[in-house]
């Protein structure tokens, strides 16, 4: 019991500091002092700094990813040939974070947003925490976009996740006036509609920029692994 309480205090402290200062701006000693614990307790509970980062991300977002998978599997069960439509697949991906946003999840929105900067450490942490969800969703979304190549698909997915993060940030800033469930549902439907339009658009005639961020490379590698399987 005491060990679990220590672990939670360390996670709470890391969450606050990472959200305020970013991953690169926080040392283990700062986290330990914030939690009122010894530095050695971090390595005891999380093995390493990377392990702590993964635990911070996982505590808030793994339940959301579990709900994503549950919704998509339910949509597959209900669909002909177990192939849900693009709107149904996107709804399963976008709905859980928008419906689940609370003060705890909102506290690490800067961490979620930072995964789309050029930070290999963050990208690799997300790869570990989110891999099952990413591997399950990506091929199912990709099959609805035969008109574009993988690199263009990755860029469009990148833009969709950016829209999602921006919606979450806007909801967080409203404070006590945070949207109720009906308003959140309307936001999910609007975001799903916008994402569908983006993914269904024709192939861009102009050259598509090369991938520039580690998280994009990770998504591309998963797509290629799926195609080879």
C-alpha cells in the first residue's frame, strides 16, 4: 500500500513538472523533491527516466486507448464483412479522448502535443504505450484511402491528430464551462466529418514534403510492417 502511494506521488509530481517544463526541462531530482521522495524511489518503481515517462503517459491515455479499441471492435462486429465505414472508424478513434477529458488528462495535454515535435524520446515512449492501438487502427483507416500513398497518408493523419489536440486544448481552457456530453458529441461528429473529408480528398498534385518528425516515421514503419504481414 505504501509503495503504491509512493508510486502515485511520483507520477503526480512528474505529471505536473513535465506539463509545465517539458521532458527536457525536468530532472529526476526535481521530481523526487516535488513528490517528497528519494531519487532512488524513482528507479525502484520505474527502473529509468524513460520508464517514468511511459508510466505518466500510460496512466492517463491507456484507458482512452482501451476505449478506442473497444469501440472499433464493436463497429467491426456490427459491420458487413467486419469492415466498418471510414466515419465509424474515425469516430472510434476521436470520440474517447474528447468524451473523457478531465482535469487530470488536461494537465498533460502539453505532453501529448509535444509528441509532434522532433523528440525521439517522446515518440519512442508513445510507441510503447500506444502501439497496440496504433497497429490496430492504422491499417483500418488506411484501407479507406487508396488514392494516396503512405507518406501523404501519414501527413493527413498528422493533421487530424493536430486538430484533435487543438480541440482538447480549447475544451480545457473553458474551465468550468467545459462542454457537456451533448456538446462533446456534436464536436466529435464535426471533427469526424472534417477528418473524413481530409482523408477522402484526391492525391495532392504538388510534391508531398518528406517526413520530418520521429512520430511520423514510427507511423510509416507500422504501415509498412502491416503491408508486409
